[in-house]
């Protein structure tokens, strides 16, 4: 691997951080270990990782807070770690922008497999969304992650943008909530699917129905970007 993929490992347990780094290094990844949420945010920009492995319970700032801060400046994939028995709101984690999560204790080989899978999805999303999506009064630019509506550039957090972009890339095709979670959040989500509804509600508030297109709920099934 000539240019190593950099992974920021954020965990206040040095044994776990070293174990994760050991397995990732064996696979050719470069790692940097930090032990606090505040340090993770400080080092993120200077280290410029391709992926972040982020523990939930951290000193100074917890994992959710770190995830929120990273998402203000980057769409880099994030895998959250949580200890068995800890309260972890899966929906909250997904809404903040986490791409996957694992419960401790975990098999290091499984974590490596998750890292590879998340990076593959990230690369494939970059690869097949290079062109702008243009409809009357609506332009979706995947290079700059911007949405222009009636000439105005609107603010879209990463997951809202990706949800809109995915649906608009497949006009008139209906997707279930589970399919959207799998495609946008990147893995089969076991449990409550309301995170899709929350994101769709926010997208719709920014993009009211047009005469030619709209974001439509297909009751009992899911959602679609409808061209009339």
C-alpha cells in the first residue's frame, strides 16, 4: 500500500487502542492513537485520517460530541465503539453522522472487516456521484456537497445530502427505510428505522414540493423522488 490509509483510533483504554492499531497495521493501515475526545478533535485536522474509530465514553468530550464536531468539517467515515451495557442510542449515533458501530468486546478481525467495508462504500459513493444532478429549480452537487434550490445554496448535513442525492439519482424508484439505511448509513440497521423519517422530514422542510418533482412517501413501503 504505497500511500497508507490513515485511521484515527480514539479510545481511552490504551490496551484496546493498541490492539486495534496492531491489527490495522498488519493490514497495511497507518494509525494514530489518542485517548481523549478533546485531543481527537484537535488532531483530526492535522492528521487528516481517512477513517475514525471512535469510542463512546471518553474524557473531556464523549464520542457523540466528537462525532458532531467532526461532522461540521468532514464527511470522513466514523465507526463508533461502545462497551456492552453502556447506553448507546443507535438512532442518535446515526443522526450525528456515524457510519457504523460495534459493541465491546469485539473480535479485532471483525473490526478490520468493518473498516474495509465502510471504506469500500465510501470509495464507491465517491466514484459514482461525480456528476451534478440537475432538475428544474434544483441542483445537487456531490463534489461540493451543496444543494441549490431556486438559485439559493442550502445547508445540508452529510446524511441529509446523501439521502436526497441517492433518491434523486433514482427518480420514481421506491426504496424501503431498511434499504435507505443500508445504502446511506452503510450497514443493515437492526431495530428502529425512524432515523430515515427524521432525515426525510428535515429535507422536505428545505425542499417544498415542486410541480415537476417532489419527495414522496409511499405509504407502507418507503420513499421516492417522484418526477411528474
